[in-house]
C-alpha cells in the first residue's frame, strides 16, 4: 500500500496527539504519587509537579502506623472474599436455568422478568436502608455482601455465554442419564471458566471500589471498607469521628502528602492488577451485554 | 393446561431449586424496598417499622417537594449536568476511537488504549481526592499554570459558574477511554474491502473516515445514544457527592445528593423516598422506552 507524504504527517501528528492525551489520563495519578513522596512544605509552596521534591517516605511511615487503615484493608478483603464468592454462585445458579429455552422450561420467561425488573426499577435508597436497618444488619459485613449478591448484569453476561454452548452436548448428557445439576457442574462450568473469570474480575472491582454502602451501613469506623475509610479520612473529614491520634497525625503532616499517600495506597491494588484486569474487562464487554 | 404446568414443574424441579436462593435474596433486597416506597405516602416514623401502622398523608410529601426550591434546583442541575455528560460521552469516545484506529503500529496502539482505560477502574473517592488537590486555588497544579500565564486563579470547585463543567469534564476524562472499546469494536467489523475500493478511487484519509468509518459506526452510535437516554436522571452520585460542597449546591446539587441529605442526613425518610420515587418513576419510563426503541430499531435485546 502506498503511503503518501501527507498521510505520514497525519500519522505522526495523530500519534503525538494521542500520546499527550494518554499522558493526561495518567497525570493525576503521577501527581499524587509525587506529592506522597514529597515533604509537605514543598507541596504547599507549589513546587511539586510530577517528580517528588525533598524526597521523604514519612507519609507512608505514618500510614503504616495507622490502625484504621489496616482494619479497613482487612474489611475490604473480607468483603471481596465473601461477596465475590456469593456473586459467582448466585450468577451461575440463575444463569443456567434462564439460559433454557422457554419451550423446555415453561416458566422461564416469568423468572427472567423477575430477575430483570430490578434492573429498570428500584425502590430507591431510603426504603433499602430502612430495611437493612430493620434486619439488624448495621455494622455487619453481611450488609455489604447480601444486598448485591444477585446482580442482573452478571447474569446477562453468563446467560449469553451459556447460550453459545451447543445444545447437543446437553441432549447427549440427558440421554446418558445426567440430571441438570450434573450437566451444569460437569459440562457447562468447565466450558465457561473464561466467562466466570471475567465476572469474578467485574465483581472484585465492584466490591473493592464501592464505598457508599459502607458509609451508611457501618456506624463504627473500624468496620469501614478501605474506600469508605478513605472517603471519611480524605474527602469528608469528620473530626468528631477521628481519634486523637489521627488528629495529631493530620496536624503534624498538615494534610497534603499524608492524604496523597492514602489515596495512592488505596488505588495501588487496582493499578497493580490493571494489566490483568483490563484484558478480562474487554473480553467481558465483547462477550456478553453489548453485541449490537 | 394446569396439568402441563404441573408436569413442567416436576420435570424442572432442579432448575427451580437453583433459582430459589437467589430469588429469595432478590425478593428481600430489591422487591421489599420497591414495596417500601409506600412510605412516600406516609408520615413515616421509624420506630413503628417499615410496614407498621404509619399515618397516611396521601400526596402531601409530593406537594411539599414540588414547592421546595432545592428540589427544583436539583432537578434542573441533574438534567443539565447529565445531558452534557451524555453528549460528551458519545462524541469524545467516537472521536478517539477513530483516531486510535489510525495508529499504524499496533503495539503503540495497544499501549495508548490501555492507558486510556485506566481512570475507569478507579473509584470516584480516590479521583475526587486527587482533583480537589489538583484544582485547589492556592497550590493546585492547574491554578499554578493559570497564574504563570498571568490570569487570576479560579476556584473550580467552589464557583457556581465552573462547578458543573468540572463535573462534566472530569467525568468525560474518566470514562472516554472505556467508551472507545465499543466503537473500536464497531470499526474493526467494517469490511476492509470498502477502504481498498475507496483508495483505488483516490479517496484520502479524511474522505475514508467521513464516508466509510462514520457510516459504519452509525448503528452503534444510535444504539448507545438511545440506551443512554435512561440515565438522564443519574448525574453520578459518587462523583458529585465527593466533589461538591455547600457553596456549589446551587449549580451542582443533584437529585441523588438531595435525597441523601434530606432522607439520610436529616432522617426525613418520607420526603427522601418521595423524591426517590419521583426519580425512579421517570427513569423507569425512560429506560423502558429506550429499551423498546433499541429493540425496535437495532434489534438489541438484553436477555
């Protein structure tokens, strides 16, 4: 194929432009990283851009000594283990029956509507909150895990994948005397491991990033998941809820680099697992919901 | 008929058993709150319980919120902010998908793409913490730049003139890369022989984009815009809540943040639920319409 001169210029400018935009996408993270490793005076006097000034790790030393941060990390891990496990179990057990043809499973459409109506209508946050309060789940890890256990979105992804599995496999298994449970666990599941991995990645990220339920359903700061903790420690600092030690630490560090260290630490797991994450995410998008 | 159903039930008992636990969970945590919207028509007192003997007040709560100036502000802000986000969220990803597709070196293309998606995966809590710092009028990096150009610093997060645009721009910044995935997939499904034919006819890059790439993406662009219709009353709670402050309620308060403040902070459960029901009602209508349109014109089905 011939490449004219004007085309070469276009390619060149285009690549430069997109590289600059890519830098803009990274810039806030780079900035916060630089701030977290800088001395506070250098930050407040506006000397830090993308490289630390007066390099110090004091902010991280303080962070390591912060008990609430570790509690919060532990809560997040607990939440992910319980929540994602439950998500996957529920998704598999719902997607399989709903992937059946309505001629074979007459109530299929009725059940499908039952599972998808919550996608388009919700009672809103307040009845939901009152219900969880009346169920006495406040301050319990289950409040962060049970309400979102069944996700229509994950079900759609897996359901579409199940439908792509040739029906002959199942028919043959039925003739050999297999029941639905065995077909699901011995034929469908082994075949759909990539789809399930994708859903697991979606679910891990959703649990890691959610914070609002933690804020309203946990009344004790030591029960906060990590992002909820960050929300209260960095964004809406509620001085009444801080321990004396916390207030001293904030005063000592004057904020900026300590805040930056917390924010960066909070995003580190996502950044580290990112190369792996994004591959599965994109697969998920082309796998299930959006196929046009 | 009844016999048929019983037969179906017997034959499919394992399937029903599989559905049961999830159905119970969904019933408790989604359907009961749906019934719980009755408290929008009551003078709700928590100690009497969610379905307890509450006093019914008819449409009083709705009459009250419709007269509330904060509600009008929040409704208007929500529509304004989310329309801008929807339009930007369509145009910007299409633009970048086309440009990305033109990068000749696939290795470079993949790296840039990967960097573009990154912000999508980070929580708004973290990003808001960063933006508060970056946009600060005293030491923020953006205002330092503005000052070196010789202008007055701008209080982006505290000025009603700027705040909505900060919301729109940071939202586009976070999500555009992720939005390009769908459009890139649409571009790669365009028949390459069309481009070859155009080149034989002497069409340049711009003409190829204009007459082949864009029309090829058109169906998916329409589909995405129809589907985004349903989110017009969702201005992104996570983002607004973590960036706003009382100074910018006038321009930045949205329905979800108002529900939070009235319903959960002031514990005015009935009023909060009434606003929530107003929002869910309209959203339901919009989402149902958009799914119907998407099904009708693009043959799009969720399940």
